C-alpha cells in the first residue's frame, strides 16, 4: 500500500467514524440475538437474576450483584446480558413459575449439548412433590452407565428452578449436590412435600422401593408426598430390590417407573 493510499484511508476513517449510543447498541444487540435482558426476581431460594431472549429464559442464577452476574453470564454464554429497561411479557410468567405455579415458560438451551438437553428435558418430567435418582434418568435415556454424565448435565443446568434439577437425588435417596447448595436443595424438596428425612432413613436401611398392596404395584419412596405417611399401614411394604416386588406379583408404578431406577 502506498503512503498516499494509506493517508486517504486514514482520512476516510477519521471523517466517517462515529460512536453508537448505548441505546442504539442495546436495540441492535437485541435484534441480532447477541444480548439477553435480565432482571431480579424472588424465588424459593431467595433473589435470583433471570435472563431471557426471544428464544426463552436463558439463565437463572444467584450472584452478589449485577456486575458479578453479567461477568458470569458472559463467561458462560460468550454474549452479553443487559439490564431490562422495560417490562417484558415473559417476566410475569417467570415470576409465577418461580412462585410454584404450573406455568409453561420457554427456555433457551442452545448452549447445552444434545445429551444435556435430553437430561434436562427428562428432569422437567418430574412433578412437584416427587424426586428421581440420577440412575433413573440415565436408564430412561437408555444409557444406564451414564449416571455421572447425568450429574454433570444437571450441574450445568442454566435455568435451575424452571427446570427442576433439584428433584434428582442419589440412588440411596440422599439429596446430593445442587447449584444453589445442598441446604437449599433440601429446603426446596421439603417445601414441595417430600418427607426427605424419612426417605433418607429408608435409604440407609437399604430400602429402595415401597409396595402398595391395594394397588398391586411398587414405587420409589420419592413417588409423591403421600407415600411415606402411608408406610405405617399394612397396605404398604418396604422392599430392598425390584426382584422382591416382582416375586410378590407387584407391577411397576406407571408414574415413577421404578424399574428404571
């Protein structure tokens, strides 16, 4: 490049360069899908930062402040999160979902692997008041050896609470780890009605299933909030293995599908 051409290019840059306003930059990033909006909402575990974009909710996280959340978001997703400047219709649905209402909220899982998406969708099937072992999800996905991978996928859940990864527990029914901490996982499960202490005591004694004689079926101890109080009656029996249940002529519960655990 000749010196004359270089000077011409420098002059062109100097005469045409301008800085976009923050408002223009925000709108442009929104339209290109290169930034998400976020706000803070109350939840069962305390205040959380919630981010969304046209695809749905992209993140639910706790952070010390908005700067910490923005740093985490940019590192996790390699794009920016901007504070919401006006109410968005999706925010009301998110708030209702965080309050425990049965509200469908779209989520953006594009940054998850196919396996992670499959695990998270399976976790979405677990209703409130229930829990399932990590091994249950692995076998439901026809990959029974992938228990550790299931745990990793749940740990990478970008939208905890909306996708209830807290409803996945260890095979001995101990609550296990959680992105917001084990104590908050226990609080969530107990708030949803699970008798977690009693269930853990069953696990320590090697009890893995509960037989319901009147219904001629057997369940996981985490199959709903009403199961444990019924254990004191003669209509329910404690079982160590699925073989014990099958030998009694009991069939697997169609709700918790215990044979996959």
